[in-house]
C-alpha cells in the first residue's frame, strides 16, 4: 500500500508543478511604477466619429447562414485618414459604419467644419440591399492629383468615387461588375511600370450572395478546413492602365497564393529591390509572404516560407501556420533597417491561444535561398503574443522619441451568452462537415465570442518587451473593433489615430502629449504622369532612410493601405535627435524608372516633390 506520506508528497509535487507551469507560461508584466512612467509619455483625447446608437445590430443574410447570422455579421467597420479636400493635411476621415451600411466622408473632429459630411453612394451603378461596404481606400486612381476614394464590398466588385474637386463620381472598377466579397485592399506598383496598382483580398467565394435572403447557391458555404482552407474567393491584382482604368492581371496568383480566406494584406519592399512584396493574412490557414519578381505588365510572385528550427512549433514558422490572420503592419523592430511584420491572430484566454506574430528579420536580410524567408517569430519574447481576438494592427511613434508603439483592434461578436465552448467543439469537427453552415452551432444575436476584448496599446520598455498600457491611457474601449488608421492630422508632430468599430460608435484619438520634440514629417509626392506635368500625386512606394539625425527608427516606406480595415495617410513621421536630418529618398517615377537622392531637411513637416528627372524639390 502507498503510505499517507507518499500520497501527500504526490499531491504537493503536483501543486508545485502546476504553480511552476503557471509562472513559466504567464507573460511578464511591468511593475506599476514602470508602467506609469511609460504611460506618462502619452496622452490622447477621444472624439466620436459617428452617432452612439442606431437601431440595427445584425445583417440580413442568405438562408443557409441564418443560424450563424451573428458570425456572418462580424465584419464591415472600417476607417481611413487622408487629405481629400487638398488643404495639405490628412484631416479628412472616411468611415464605414455597418449599422447603416454608410460610407461617410467628413472633416476629422476638431479640424474645423470645412465642408458638410458627405455620404458616398453608388449613384446610377447597380447596387441593392444584398451588397454592403467593407472598407474605404483613399488614393489618386485617375492620375489627376486629387484624392479619390475606392470603396470595396461584400456582394460586388469595388467602386471608385472619382474626385472632381466639386464632388465625386461613382465609377466601376470592373466592367461589368462582378460579385466579390472583399475584405482587404493594398495599393502598390506591383509590376514596376510607374502606376499604382490594386491588390484585392477576397473572403467568401466569388459569386456568393452572402447578404441575399433569397440566395440558394452552392457558393454559399463556409471554409472547408480550420487549418488549410482554400475554397474562398480568389485574390486579384488590378493593374492600373492610367486615367482611372484598371485591368485584372490573369494568373498573378496561383491557387496556393490566392485562394485563402483573406482578411488582411500589406505591401512592403522587404528586400529593397524596388518591387513591393506582399503579405497576405488568411483566416483558417497559412498566411502567405509573396516575393515580387514582376516585370512591367506581368506581375509574378514567389511564395516564401520561413525556416522551422528545432524548437519552433510548426505554426510559428512563416507560411506554415494554421492560425486566423486578421491584420498585418510593418516597421523596423530590431533596428537593422529591414522591415519587420506584426500579424494579428486569435489569442483568447480560456478560448483559443494561437499567437500573434512578430516576424523579425534574421541576419539583416528578408530573403535567403530560393523560397526561403529570413524571418522568425519573436512575439513571445517581445511581449505581444497574447492580446485577445485580434484584428487590424498598426505601428507608429506616438511619443515622438523614435520608438515604435503597436495599436491593435480586438473583439469578435458581442452578446450575452458565452459561446466559446461551442466554438471549441466546432474547431475539433471533421473538416468535411465545416463547409456546411447547417453543421455549425448557432451564433446568433444574443451570443458572445470575445465581445468585450479591449483594444491594445503596446509600449516598449527598457527590458525590450512591449507592455499593454491601453487601460492606463483610457484607450482600451472594450468591444468589437476592426480598422485603425494613423495620421498626424494637424501636422503638429504628434501622431493621431482613428478607430472603426463594429456595431458601435467609432472614435478619433487626438494626440495631446505635452512634449514638443523635434520631428521630420514627410509628404512625398511625384508627378502623376510620365509626361511630368505639374500635377502631383502621393509617391506610393517611396522609401526613406535617415542617414543621421534620427532619434530611433531610421527608415520607412509609403504604403498607407496595409492591414484589415484601416488605411493611414500616405505620409511618414520620424522622431529626431536634433534640428535636422540627412535623408536618402528612393522612389520609382511615373515612367517606371527608379531614382535615389540625398537631401538635408530641418525639423518640421515638409512636402517634397520627387521628380521624374531624379530631382528632389520642396514644395511646401
């Protein structure tokens, strides 16, 4: 027989092991005094972007989705910041509100009543209640120097709202329109011809009328796997033809690259070869990092995957994950001037612990041998691996000290009854059943899945780890959040941001920190056409490197449309150590020719024209 002492010893050892395991597994937290000191560098004023309440809180959906209509209704909140009225500041906001399916353009709160709010509609174009806006992407789509607005949808292909200066004209981007269900858009000159192209990330299958209560179609389905689903809508590259015309580049993506359930996209020139690479964040399957190997008129990509080291779990190797990618942001987190990537996933306590990603470049390069991405996940080490049900994510220097902070949207569907047990059962269901919505548990209006998650505001401490200070700063705002947009809306050297929420009021966060630090703000433009006219347009894809004078981060690229449902202004803001900086500017002109030039700029905001002849000229 086992003696009482031995039985008691087993119990004591078990308790010790449990406590030790808990200590090892939990994330280190900053001491209260340390957190207070970090938080002291920040202050924000929260201002509403829309009404507090509306009557509608769920969508009408196809009959097959009725039992999971709350799940299907989880997307649509979006926000963008840009200079639409041409006053030289990105103080206009385009907000998509799923409560009334409106797309509204207005001045940012606190920037003056420069014009009445304008609701963008499809006008004479085909549009009905089976379609709903999912995002708004400012850009100069017809090369006339004015900021237009691309609106993408569930239920149809995108609409361009072309800005005449006196109003907006809705124009089809694809003629005739097609039935797409889009959740991500990224702007970049993918083929290197000098024109800004559009990457489209689609979610539900093409032609599926998700929001049509009469639709009975084979395309009305869910993912066919929780870890490797490729039965979604097809992603696309729309090549700019000039003058607001676009053409689909057939075969730009193969099935492995472009048939995932895409929720976020981001373009960035990772290897400094002048061609923007593309990160595709997919739900229900592996994310895709696509190296750009295009030539003018022929966009092509190479699928890149990370190295799985001896201690690396499979899903923590780039391109091998089975997580639920919902956002991507770029920034140099390890100070090697190679862009790193932060990706949102689901990391819910007592729900599902995947992991957010912090893909940090290794050995100072982005790519190595053929097909190999030189990125490893360091999310646990830097403190951002766990945050809730993540969505859009952005990086920026809100303190003005040259350090990057990370803002993350969280939360899925808000209700009264916790349905995580049912979702956990669903996650273990045979993949053959997943595709059929009738096999799913009910997720309806009263059901909750991570519906009260707080937004995150991660600040890096002296220990090298990021600590969430959202609660201390009053930025946590629990509830479903979707898009984040960054901009210094009044050009005071303090980075602001806006949040697009789901089924609730959205907000603008004005940076009110008291410190006035030296900074370099850059609005980079270029001639809109190869003919070199005086019309200037944002220099999408331009890269900046501070050779001296930086307080911290030394590099950045102009790719404003990156992530899930938030579009930042096409500008760059750096903290400076003094009153001037030596800067290298690299860009591709409207003729498709790459240039690089050095200049010296003083502290403050500068509008710089990057010429087709390789010259750099300050215009404001």
